C-alpha cells in the first residue's frame, strides 16, 4: 500500500508541471532514478487500461504494470542494500528528530524508503546529506513553492493512466515554524532571561555588599571618628632624651679601650635603665611621689582613657605603659622618653621624676659593681697580710725556742772555731812529728804535746757534733737551721703575696673608678603648650583600615568554609 501511494504521488508530480518546476534541484543520481520512473510510466501509458475490478477498496484500482515495475525497483533497491549499512547507520546514535527529518526528506524526493534508517541510506546514496542545514532549508522552500492556492485537502489529480479516475492528491502537513528557528528563539529568550536574572542577582549582591560594608566598616569608622574628634580628651606629651656615659680615665688600653667612649660600652646599662622605667616598680614610685593613678582617675578624662574607680594595679600598669613610652636607639646610645598626661605641667613633672629614678638606678648599678670589685681585692689583701704575720710569728717563736737569732750565724761561728782548732791541731802534730824525728827524743817534752793534740781533737769532735747532733735531748743545729730557713722563706713568700694583693686592690680601685656612670640630659623635659593626642585624622584612617581588614578576613574565611561545605 505504501508503494502504491508513492507511485501515485510520483505520477501526480509528472502530470503537474507547476509542481515539477517548483521542485528543488536534486543530485544527478536522483534525476536518473526519476528518468527511469518516467520511462516506465510512458511505456505503461501506451498500453490499454485494464478493466477496473472492485476489490473492496473503493475506487482505488489494483496496481498496474508500471506500479509493479516501480515496486520491483524499490524492492530491488531495498534488497540490494547491505544490512551492514543499516547496522552502521543504527550505530551512529541518531536522534528521533533526525530520523523523522530524514524520512520526511525521502518522501519529498520520492525515494521508496521502508524505514527511517533506510531513508537515511537512500538519501546518502542519492548524494543528499539529510542533516545539512542548507538541504533542510531547500526542502522547506520547495514545500512552500509546491503548495497550491487551494487547500491541500480539496486538490484532486487525474490518474496518468487515462482511466478518468480522480485520485486524492497527497495531503501535505500543516506548515509549522522550523524546529531550529524555534530553538533559536527559545535559546535567545533563555539568554535574555538569564541575563535579567544575573543583572538582578548582581544588583542584589551589590546592595548586600554595600549594606555589609556600611554596618561592618563605615559605621564603626564613623563612630571612631566621632570619638576622636568630639569625645577624646586632649593629652599633652613631654619629650626628653638622655644618654648614659662612662668615665674614661687616661691609659685605657686593650679591647676595652676600643669600645670605651662609644654607645656599646653602656648599651647594657641603657637597656637596664629602659627596662626599669617600664617596670611596675617605677610606676609605683611615680604614683607614690607624683600621684600617677589619681591623675588618670580624674573624671575630666574621657571614659576610655580614664582609670575606673577601684582599679587594680594591673589596670594602672596598662595605663602607665600606654602613656609612658621609652625607646632606646642602639646606633646612637640615646634613650628617648615620652610622657603623656592630661595636663602639660603634670606631664613635665612625671618626666622629671622618671629621669631622677633612672639616674638613681644607674648609680645603684655602678655602685654594686664597684663594691663587688673592691670587696674581692680587699679580702685578698687582708688574707695575705694575716698569713704574712703568722709566718713572722713562727720565725720569732723558733728563735726563742732554740735561743738562736740566726742559724746561719751559729753555723758560721762553729765553723770558724772548728777551723781554728784544726789549725792548732795541725801545728801540734807537726811539732810532735819533729820531736819524734830526733834520734833521742825527749819524752818530757813530747808528753804535753800529745796531750794538747788529744784535747784539740776532742774539742773539734764536740763542735762537729753540735752541728749534726743535739745536746741534752735538744735539736741539732742543722734541724734548727732548717726550720728557721723554712719559716723565713714562708715570711718572704707571704710578703710577696701581700705586695701582689696590695697591687690588685689598687687595680680594682682604678677599675671601679672607671666603672662610674653618668646620666647626661640631651633634651630636658619642657611642658608643651599644645595637645599632641589624639591624632584624629590618623587614628580614623587607621580604624578604617583595621575594620576593612577584619571584614576582609571574615568574608574570605566564610567564603572558604562555604565552598568546603558545598564541595
């Protein structure tokens, strides 16, 4: 039945010249197919028309020979199609819209397609791309040109076989806008809607950002500016500068001489003084002497800078650190101090008192250093002197004990006596030997000589025994001499140590004098005549930057957390 309707449509197009002239140009292969169909139709036109037999289908006749030939050609073309081509087309993943478009285009060109995939195959075999935009537009233009003035449902055509049977012309579908045009319009409307939504969202976000900036940045900045310009109590600052100097006596040598007179020689003292002035001890002394806490508890001062009633020492110390600023410049060795108060005279009085505390602290530090150095030297000298006195007393005791003033003198005397006796003994021995050399010696003269020789020998032995042996249980002269020599040597050693201790004490005294520090004022504290604080504009700008930074950090943190949660 489908083949029959398509053959009828082909004959109607051959019979209607207007439709033939309005058809869009086709490829050469399609033209060849149409020429073959025309030849078959012409051959069948020369044959007599068979009688019409009613087969129960109304006035529609059975297929003629030409219809059979066309059907055979369609069947041959369909059988000739390789199943592999249809499978390949199925694997392309074509959409339903593309398949319907291909079926419609095959019907437009009169191709006998049995399915949507077969329509795609026949169009491609005829050299027509069913999915090319230009081909689709040509098909739509050809459809508009083929449409007659009368409605398609009432148009009738005469059968080309000449049997006088009026067949209904193929009813064409209602012309609707192209799907691509509608898609473009829908896409354009979607884009416009998205743009409107984006603009609306952008305006809403801009308004929210402006509100957040106002409440979190500009409003606190305005409050800070109002406080600095209208509420803050004017404060006066007294500035002072002083330097700690070291005594530099003449004759300083060595590495200490290289650093003497520079800021490095007193850097430790300067840092110590700076730390003391910034301590609680200095604050308490200043409060006891000048009433620091009472001054900053005055109701005339604004609540933010005022010390509340019943405040603790820690609260007072915070006010002290905020209003007493001390800095040390290591390159120049200068200590800079700035004291802030609500009254210029009070500020100058506070500064003068703190400078006095610093000078006392410098004196205290150097005094302890000097005392430590002198104490060690003095103790060493006292010990050396006591040891020397003890050694001297030991020598005296030995002299009194042995009744010898000097062991060397006693030894010298005994040695002299022994020498004299040895001389006499030698003389007597020579005389005795001369007497014995006579042939007839006189015994009376020889006997006294022998007795003198014996006496001299005994005396010499006695003297020699005194040197090495003690008498009557006492110590020998050698022992006495040894102890006396040791005692005298100890005395000499103690005398040398005493001399060295004395020299060390003098050196320590010199070093102590060198350690003396002096606090010299380079800038004296003078009461100011104009308030230095608050700095309204600078503080307001700083507040703006601080609030902006805090807002930026919080917003970035919130954005990062939101992104992590959404991810």
